[in-house]
């Protein structure tokens, strides 16, 4: 599913720097993020089912080594490139400053900045952060990293959830989905409630976990690659044609949830491809680095190379993000991944298929 993950990352890039036309613009940032949540649940259930880590502590360390090095590298670069950031944050007041410094350092609680205001020099809740006079989210060093906070919450719960029954997970999905719909009907049906509130988004993680359990129980020898390929193309066609049915926030969520049924087939189709796996490794750094590149690097590139003006900004940003992501993966993520697998893997485990 590596190609799918990069496709979704580039769809998020398109949400921040829209291309002239095309499928990536059509997908939308929310849809891409929520499908990422389903994929994350799929992989985490797979890792836990394989017994890859001897202890829960090893699992947590492995996840931290996967998430934090690239994040700290990019966040540190942004901090160096914006020397006035710290001064601006400290001027907000003690409460807002502590919340921002802590969340930017450890990722946890970054999602809560989408529900907090620093108006008056103290922390306060706001139901519509985008209409607030002093929201905290603009002070995130990497604006999209709030999704990583949700991922970390999920990772904390995975060792418990991976052992629970299918019925238990289905019940949690139903509760989270009903709560989401009721909240929307009550009037909280706009951003950030639509895809940044963890109690709602956990339903998508759990759907991914159920998708992996289905994959593990299926006899895939009955599905030749030609049939899997047809299923993959059908999934893509249905997704592309679902635009008219994604007019509401609830519809976007339900279409993202429907990917639960497609992901096991797409994973089986691509899991033996080393190239697809390497491509997938680029999705995380592309996702992290594209906004800093857009705000801090792109203006200088356009000024230094005016000939690039004939190329739409999206394609320049996408190429720059992919190139930077490859460098981060090759120099940072790849060596750390090798180290964490060597140090933390359980030698008696069944190797996961990723």
C-alpha cells in the first residue's frame, strides 16, 4: 500500500497548495487524513498480532523511534528558520506558552491547540478556533503534526485494543460514530470537530484493526493477482466517483470508513513489492515537510529560479517534498528503522508482512 500512502500524502500537499486540476485536488485533505487513520489501524493490529515485540514497552519505544526523529529534525529546522517564534510564544502568557512549548516538543496535545485560545493571556476553550481572535494552532512548528498526536494516543491504546474481541471493537466504533453524528446535528459540524477530535477519529483506527483481522483470516490463495488487481481498480474507480456523495461532513467520514473493505485487498496485492514498500516510506516525511517547504523555501526558490514560474506551484512543491522526503528517509529514518528492528524485535515472533 506504499503507493496509496504517498498518493494520500500528496493529496494533503494539494490541500495546502492546490494543483490546477486533477484527482489529488479532488480527494481533499480531510479524506486523505482519515484514510491514513484506517491504514494506521491496519498496520498496528498486524504488528501486535505478529508478536513482533516481546513487551509493550518495546512496542512503545519502537513507535517513538518511528515518529520522533523525523519530526524533531524538521521542527528544529523550522525553529532555526523562524528565530522570532519563541519570542512570540512567550508573549502569549504563561498558560499558552507552556502548552505550545510542551506540545511542540513532545507532540502530545497538539490536537488540543485546535480547541484552545490564548485570548487574555490564559488558556480557554473555544468551539470555533478559526473564528477566535487568538488561536494557538498557528504557533505549531509543523501545522499538520496535530495528526501525530492522535496517532500517539492510538498507539498508547493499541496493546489493549488488539486483544479485544471483534464485537468490542464494533461496539466502540458504533459509539464513536453515533457521538460524532449527534455532535454534528447539535451544530458542531465544522472544522475542527469534523476530523481533529480524537474520540471521533478512533472509529477509523478501529476499522483499520478490523480490516487487518479480516485479512489474517482470509485464504488469499483463492484470490489470484489478476482478481486482486481488478478489485484494486474497482476501489479506485468507486473512490473517484464518490465525489457527489461527499457533500456533507458525515459523508466524508463514512466514505473514509468504507475503505475498511478495500484495504485488505490492496495490501495483499502489494505486500510482496519491495519497491512499493520503499515508496510508502516516503509518505511520512512528505506529509511532515511540505508545509515548511511551502512557507519557508518555495518563495526563495521562485525568486532564485524565475523560470519555474511556468510550472504550477503544486508540482514544484510536490517534487521538492518528495526529494526532501527521500533524503530524510535515507539519512535518518532508514538507519533508525534498522536499529530499532535489530534492538527491539522479538526473535520468537512471526515476522509481520510489512
